């Protein structure tokens, strides 16, 4: 599984790179803020919402600490998606949130 640190992701965003991000946390966790531009698909809803994702695009997955996003990355990788897990999750994120 490919991985990226929170600081590496923040650097890419600061440089103006477009990154497709999916935050897999629950609604109450999202209420505390998410990385600007990330879409929200809770982990349990990913299998039912695959039609919202494009297999031709890479995705970076985010959760609180990196565990759930890692599980989501494994699942999506098995389904043929190009995914990267943000290690450390939002606990490591120092950048702006929305």
C-alpha cells in the first residue's frame, strides 16, 4: 500500500497540486474539520458508493490516525483503484481545515 505523511500531503497542496482526497471518518468526526477539498465518504459506506469514484484518478485516503483509511485503501486497491493512505491521519495534520 502506498503511503504519504500529513506533512508531505500538505506540501503538495501548498504547491498547488490537485489531490483527490477522501476522508473516511464518521460524521461527528468530520464536524471538527477536514482537509480543505477532501470529500467525505464514511468507511462503512465506501462499498456502496464506488460509483462516485473514478478508477482513472488517484485518491489519498484520510481518517483520524491512519488505521481506517488504511483499511479503506486495501479495499479500494483490491477493487482496482489507485490509492494512497495518509499515515498519522488528522492527528498529524497541521494544515488548514474546513
